[in-house]
C-alpha cells in the first residue's frame, strides 16, 4: 500500500477511523509529511499525528523499517529549512525476508529513491 498524506493528514485520519479489509499486507510506503523525532534524529519534537500512523501500521501487523543507512529522505532547496525524514516504510512484523531497506540520496529529485531487496525462496 502506498500512502500520500497531505498537510492535513486526511488519509491517515481516514485509515485510522475506517476498517480496511486487506489480507496479507506486507508493506506500507509513502510520503507521510510528518516530521517526528521517532524517525528523524535531527528533529527534536514529537508530533501527535505520528500516533495515528503507528496505530494504522500496527493494525496491519507492520513495523517501522529502519534504513540500512540513516539519511534524510527529503531535500529542501529553501534557505533556512533543514532536510528531513518524511518518507517512511513499514514492513511485516517479524519477517526475515522483509526486514530492511536502503535509501539512495545520489539521485536527488526532492525525495530520495528507495531500494528494497526481497529474498524470495
């Protein structure tokens, strides 16, 4: 499932308040537009909207994936604003095959491209 959450976070509010019947969801990715100290080590503040995101991921039995190398996922060209982490990935809890991802900042387009290797047997 790919999610884009606008500045009012209407998608997250909808998903939190709606029973979604999706079986075997393995991954949620998206531009969540939420800066939070939980996933952005350079950001010192907590956002209450993050709770909704964690509740949604938990309802699908997904955990926040930590990239193999911590870097911002959003690069701003605006002077005075710092780069940030707003693009996140949630993977199936306890999976040995879906357990990490990499972010590649060498292709700068505003957001960094992600690569996830899936080991399928």
